[in-house]
C-alpha cells in the first residue's frame, strides 16, 4: 500500500469501505501480536551477556 504510518492504513482501508468480521479482526490481531522475540529479546540478560561479553560472566 505504500504507507509509513498506521493512520494511513486506516485511511486507505476506510476508503475501500472494507468491513472485517470480529473473527477476521481477531485472526489479524493474533498473527500480528508482538511476540517480543525479535529485537527486544536481544536485551534479555542472558542474550545480552552472550552478545556483549561472549558468554563470559562479568561481575562488577
């Protein structure tokens, strides 16, 4: 669609007069839910320790 903001998606869909059933909205919400696995998972202590310190335990 060539959008850069969520509001543009809403505007474009509104222009189509597209109406989704509750079932379809729930399905879209389920597959687009933030799993926290990518990017944010990099900040978990065990992952950060592996990436930054090569897995070595650093005591401050």
